[in-house]
């Protein structure tokens, strides 16, 4: 059975581990997680899942077929450099770090290392996540399938070209926070009109859940479903009018754009030294072209 390692044992790492175990895809005894000695509490929480724990990142690498890097962006270079000398070609590295590109990680590992970049989101904690992933040029055909199967244990998973990952971050990566704010705002409206707080929150949450299921299960465009609720001179169109006056859609678009740009900026601020192009490379560059968004991998076995 596949051995899984997590360098970093925070909430997302634990959510993924929990999903892997619950699905039967990986046994708890085949999972190991590391965290600094200062994060003893995180490792204690990980132990509750029945997985192995350590303070040594190299121990995780030595005992794993798939290594997940689940640390903050500023720590990725240090972690990758730390395990580079012992990283094997039969291993797969999966990064869930914000903004850090596959190329940047490959620059810190041995040549032809297999690297996958993933952007999950927090609803993975309850098995309702939305994850997008991209595979590096050295990955084998089967690597995408394995990652897809693992991520599907905690929700929806889809492979995308890497140029999509920053926009995905702004949309589904940060999206749960936007929806929490929407739930809170709807609940505040309910309270203003006389409803109890707990009832307002539950009604708002179930409303968003139901609306999402309608989009996914009917296959209809959201605009069509929205139109079906709006009766002439009815209460809903009056509410929609207020949302339009407040610029709700524009605000959501701006939020996705801002979070996407922040993801890219974080990656740029945490470039490993090896991946910074020298002046010769810069001078050879031609005018940037529109990226090819077709997902491609080497046909390897």
C-alpha cells in the first residue's frame, strides 16, 4: 500500500490524511507527518488519527512514496533543500504551498524529480473540498491518476494547467471565506428582521448549500436558476436589485482577482535562488506569448 508523508501537520494536512484513511485508500499506519518541536500540539492532534509523527523532515521523506509539502511558502525552499539529497526518482512530491510553482520546487530537487502542485480548500475538512492540481514535466502518466484518487477522498478534484493555479487560488482556494462572509451577512439580515441568530445562520448556510447543489446537479447556468426564482414584482427581484446596487458581482470579481494576484506575488517573493534566471537567460527571452492551457504530460511508464 502507498506510503504517504506530510511535512507540516496543520489543518489541511490533517484533513487530507483523514480523508485518505476514511476512504480506505491509505492505512493510518502508512502515513507519517512531521512538524517542528514548537508545534507539539499539531503532532498530538495528528496522533489522534493514528498516524506516525516525527520532528524530522528527512524521516518523512525516507519513509514515504508520496511526500506532501504542507508548510507556509517562506519555508518551502528550506524543506525542499533539506530532503533533496535523499529524494528518490521513484517518489512523488506534492506541494500545497501557496504561490510556489512547480519549476521553483524542481530547482531545489534532483533532476527529473516528479512534482505536483495542488490548491485545495478548507471544506476538505468535512469531505466537501474543491482541489485543482497540476503535474510537472517529469511526472509519469500514472501520477495524475494517483493524485486524483487521493484528492477525491476529500471532495472534488480536477487537473488543470499550472497557469490556472493562481486564479484557482483566488476562486476556490479563498472562496470559502467569501461564502462564510455571505452566510454571516444573510444571517445578519435575518436578525435585523427579527429572526434568532442561530436560526438565521442555519437557514443561510442551508440556502447556500442548496443553491450549490442545484447548480451542480441540474447543470443549468446560475443565471437561469436565478431567473426562475424571480417573479414579476416579487420579493426576490427587489432583493436582487439591492445586491446589484451594492455591486455584489463586481465585488466578488475583485476579490477573486485580488487573491489571485496575491498568490502570484507570494510565489515571486519566495523564489529559491536556483530558480532566479540570470542576465543571460533574461536577454534570450522573447516577447511573452499567450500560454498554452492544454494539460500535457510526458508519456512515460
